[in-house]
């Protein structure tokens, strides 16, 4: 276990942070030659004949007619369109496997107090309720059964890893939202040990995610976040009715979202990173809030943040006295708020 460092606190506490050389682990992820143990992700199965149509009506994803083995990303919104949960899912023909980040269902320490600035999604309808509990409350008379799978864990597996070196999967692999790899669900007892030389830590994983501009629900979002502010991440516009659709469609067709997700290029000379929830300032005035931040092996210090739509893209911002330039992920000047193609200086690994 020499060189193994675990995350000391926060939503990833207890996961492998790094094995002594996080930049080498970042390079391995970029090359698809690593495994990342995302063992704090929650795994659920949904069974029953109505499972796909039911999730189709509850989420932003196109579940209706989803063929076995094909995965997707989706969000679950409040009735007024705010992001509450993020998930990845794949059906095996008999059951739907669902992966969710516990950060997206965290609650403040004191529910009577306002949500902290860490971006934890809250609301009277879902505050502190895990995805499994929420889904179970929405079954009504439908033929669906939601089962937490405490016996299952999630790995990100690079495309260059030999399948023979991996434990047997419990479900079809899911295309990951970033990187040259997939999310693989394995038995809890089969997770590689932290001293496995193939493993990369969440320092490297988070750096890759921030560089790719992929938001983490509950960290880079707050209780007011709309999918439009995230560039319609994991959101299908041309599907049937779902919870929160009216707001998403109205903002898309008529107005513009009040904020936009940006990637921040931070001044590396300060030798520190901002904390989640730190205010983003323009000329000393708060115009947004920071979510995730990371040290990237090529980009240097970077972060994701939500800023007011009207903030000029060329403006230099500051956070915790660190100067920050913007790389827009959501275009503020057009009504079509979509995630840009990789060519727009948005480096997808």
C-alpha cells in the first residue's frame, strides 16, 4: 500500500486519491490505460414491464424503446425544472441498471437551514432523499420494483485495458460521460485493491472531468440549476412529456437561462485551488459560484463554475483572489443552449 493516499473528506472520502504520481495517473486516463474505482457511486436495479416507459416519463432521457446493452445519461428534475439527480443507465433485457452519484442526493447538515454554497441540490420535494427512495415513492400502481444493489460497485475502465484483467461484469457496460472508457458494474468483492498498478485515483479522474467540462450533479449544480444552464447536458429536447419539461422547453424556445456553465483557467502562480462554493467575482462583485476545481497535467489549475449569462466571455474573473479566464461551455449569445462540439477549445480526453 506504499504511496497510496485516500481522499480524507468530502463526497469522495475513502476513495483512492492518488498513488503518488497523480499527473501520471491523469495521462493514463487520457490514454485509456487506467481503471478508476468509483466505489461510492450508488447502483440500483429497476425491474418490471413498465420500467422503461416509467423512467422515460420521469427523466430527461430517452428510455422508451431503449435497446438492451445501450446506455444513456439522464437527469431527474423538480416539477419546475431544476436539476435534482443525475444518472447513467443501461438495460440488460430483464432489468435496468442505474448508477448515480451520492453527491446528487446529499442534504445540508441542518435541513432547516438554507442549502450551503457547495451546490447541493435541495428543495421541499427531494431534500436529502436518495435516488432509490425517490424512485420508489414514484411507482404508484406501475409494474416496477426499485432495488438498491449494495453488492455492486462501479469502475471506470479505459478502452486499452484488457478485459481479461477485469472482474466479471454484472451488467452491460455504460459509455462514460468522459474519456476513452466505460463504466462497468462489478461485484463489491471484486473491486481491485488500491495498490493495483492499473488504478488511478479520483484526483486524476476529477481533473479529467473538469477539463472535459462535464458537470457533477450536486457539486457543479445548486438547487436552482436548470439543464439549459449546463448546455442541456443529458437532456433530450425532442421526446415526450416528462417532469420539468415545461420549464426546459420554455427557456430553450423563448428565453435564455439566467446562468451558464464555464470552465475557468486559473492563475497557477497562486499555488492553490478555490473551494466549492467560493464566489466568482467580476470587478469585485459576485457574478457566480465555483463548483469543482482540479490540477490538470496539461491545463494547469482549472475549475467549473456557474456565472450569470450576461458576464462578458472575454472578462477576467477572480475567485479567492485567483485570476481566472473563461472558456465558455454554454454560448451566452444564442438562444440555442447546447453543449458545444469538442472543437470549441473544450478539450475532451
